C-alpha cells in the first residue's frame, strides 16, 4: 500500500530542490501542501454522483426531534436507507423530498389524507440542507438510517496509508508541488488563477451534497371527479 512518503517522493521528482525525506527541512510544508491537494481532489470527486461512493455509516433519529446532524466528513450522500431494528439490514429507501421544508408534509399521499407530516411516526422521507437532515414524518422514536456516499479521507501523513488509488498520486503530487512553489516565483495573476482553479470545484461540491437523483413525485392533494 502506498504511503504519504510515496507522494513526497513524487514531489521530489517534480522539483529536485525539495527536501522531503524523513527529517529533512521541507517535510512539514510538503505534507501541508499534499493535504491542500487532497482537499481539492475530494471537492472534485464530490461533484460526481456515485464516484468513490464506497463510504457508508448510520445516522440516528430521536423521538419528537425534527432533525439529525449531517454525518461528519460526508461531502456527498448518494442514498439513505432505513435499517430494520432487528436485523440492522436495509429495509426501505428513504424518499428524497428535495424541496425546502417539504418534510413538513409527508410524501405519501394517503398518509396526507389522515395525518399531518408533523405527526410522529417512523420516517419514510427526508430533506437536507447539508448541515441537518429533516425527517418526515416527525420521528416517534429512535431509528437508524444508513447513508451511502463519499466521505473525506484522513489527512496525509508520511507513514500513513494513502487512501486513494495509485493513479491519483501523480496529479496530487503535481498539484501539491504547484501549491508549494506558487508563492516563490509566481506573480499575483498566478495566485488568482490557482484560486479560481480551486474555488470552482469547492463551490460545486458544497452545492451538490445530496445526489440521490431527480425529485420524486409528491402527491399533496386529493380531489373528486
């Protein structure tokens, strides 16, 4: 398995003046630039549905509590599934309401005929703003919901295992070397270009934290003919 030192070695190939072996003077700066590069790479990955979506974990509801905190380090949710309380296996897919505040009315049209979306029950749908997950109907108790998606990796260290495939190493090392050298010889225009290059993927990632698909049909009303 590749380590952070393998990335530092690639940076020395790109810039032989760097001193990135154990105990040498540029190691701390090299690791910092590699983690800047990894953050940039993760912002790009987060924009693409299901790409590197091997992450999974659980979030938990609480009785009569409207929201659950968005899982830490998750940049993109690809799906949410309710877990069976006995087997802890996925039971049904949660409906993504996608409209702001839509959790106040349940996605199930028949349920809407007899109850409000705020009446307690087992959640079947959700809406999220990227910091909180809002449940519908209002949870009546503790429920475990599994998320699938993309979660950021731990920071790169010299001895730690690199979290991504080897083919990511060269572009990451190139970007990290560019970050290290951009303040030495480049002018303000080069800094502006680098800022533009990095800001666009970050903004896209922050705008696309929920990638479960198109909005589902929501039957809000009934009528007689």
